[in-house]
C-alpha cells in the first residue's frame, strides 16, 4: 500500500494530504487546477476540444446601457472585438478565395504564396502580441499579489491634531436624494432596505456641530500594535477561531480566518468593542465619538468621501465589482483581503488621516452597552456604503474580519 504524501497548506500552514481537494482546516483549495479566482469561470474541457459548445452571449451591458462591454460566459469582451473560434471566418472571405482560385494560371499560386506569407507574418505578430500580453498580465498580477510591490509612499504612524471648531455633520438634502436613489438601484430585490429612516439614521438633517480640539490615530491600529498590548497584559489575545469571516460574497461559514489577516502590518480585525476600548485605554486614549470620527474623515465642509464628493476606485480598499456586478477582488485596489495600514494616499482626509473609507470598518464610542456602531465601510463594502456619514450598527460583542478600529485622544 503506497504511502500518502503530506503537504503544508499555503494558507494556514496545516499538514494536509496532497490528494485532498482543499485544506480541511481553512478551506483553501489545494489543487491548482481546481482553483478558480472570483469573477472568472473555470475552463471546461469541451471548450478546449473544438466541440460544439460555444459561450452564449448574454444581454448585459455596462452602466447606463452604454454597451462598452458585452458579456460572454466566463469572460468579458470589449465592444467591437470578437472572440475567434475554430473554423470562424470573417464574412465574405470564402467567396473571395473561391473567385481568386478560379482565375487559374500563375496568379493563383502567387496569391496562395501571398496568403501563406501573410499567415506566417500574422502568426508571428500574434505570438509577439501574446507574449507582450502575457508579460503585462504577469506584471499586473505581481503588482496585485500582496507585498510584491512596495508603494512609493506609505502613511506614517502617529497622531493627527484636529483643531477645535465647527464642522458640518450629516448629509445635505441633495446628497440625501442621491443616496436614496443609489440605494434603490443597488437593492432592487429588497427595496425595504432603502427606507430613509433606517438607511440614513443619524445622517440627516445636516447641521453644524462644534468640537473641542482632539487628536486621532493617523492610521488604523495594526495587528502588530495590538499584539504589543497583548504582550504587556493590557489586552486580550484575539480569538480568531470565534471570528466571522466576511468577504464581498457575504458570510463564509466554512472558512477560517486567513493567515494574511494576521500579518503584523495589516489592520487588526476580529476584535470586539470592549477589546478595542481596552487597547485605546492602554494607548492613553479612547474610541472616537461619532462626531470625532466624522470630523476627522471629511473635514469641515462635509464631503461625501474623505477625498471629496466623487467616487475614486483606487483611493480605498473596498469590495470591488465589475460592470456586471461580479466580484473582482484585488483588481482595482490592489488587495484581495485587508491592506497593510497606510497604503492609500489618494484617500487621505482633509485632516490628514488615512483609510477613513474602506479597509476595515472602525468601532466608535456609543452609549448602548450591547449595541455598538462602526464607521467608514470596509474591504467588503460597495462605494455607497463607504460614505463618511454612514453609521452601521453592530453587536458590541461581534468579531468580524471586516471590523477594526483606531483611537482618539482628548476633546471630551
């Protein structure tokens, strides 16, 4: 009886049979041939064998019906381009060749030689283009692989001083109308989720609020920073086994917390509100209030996002989707899961605070001992959910892979 070889799971490090389809501990696919990236369809044998099966063209188009993209099963094809199938010819080619061959004499061999020459040069050109395309795709993938490319500039740890004075809290009437419209477009199957009293609770009416001077962490608290608190006995060790794994596809009940989320430079996740409070107390501060968080995120003039009123897909780590709503994790923001803290310079707020939109949603201080609140959206959120005014209720005891925190100092 042959001995079953063992391999180490690349995601969680557990010993696993090399013949197993996936790691039993964390759900990571062990067989590369069976690994399918989100948003990409698996290659079927029938599609490689020259059989009758051909991808059926779907009716979806880009936003607003612009037609920039037409969707085929398993891939996206830009308008004006056509996938070449075996045996396909442009219309009229067969007739033209028949007429040419019918002329006889030396013209036919010459035309034949010309076609052969054209095929050779065309094949060479296709090979060169394919090689260039593969190189470009490899470089692009390398840039997406976490840690493969170092950003030109990274945010530095420390605190940002926020001066005393007034700021605009909440949404203007125009912004409220836009948010309601956006919600109805996103939640067509569940319009009840777009009731204004529930959707925009705490976000309207817009009014001016005056705050005392305070300071706030420039960056989200990292795994490494939290571990220092644990090492000194002031914080509880993170219970990763009891943490809910949330992704852009929703709650993953059979998936364990990936190892990448435990790296020292990543934003800490899987902490409850009380654990976040304990850390901030150890650091000499407290969780920010709703007003402290919002003022630091949007400045005094009330922008929708930390960088302004218009969405910018490369300014935050968010739950990316393509033009037809399929997940494209990491394709736009560079990270499939959470990002290391201080990576999105384009998303820095007017106050100079990093990642106030996306990456991890952040605990804020509330009065309810059982019900907490988080702000800013996370790496699983859509652009609508990343608005700076959004207030999302969470159980204070919740442990999730999309929730972390930062601390504020003074100003109470």
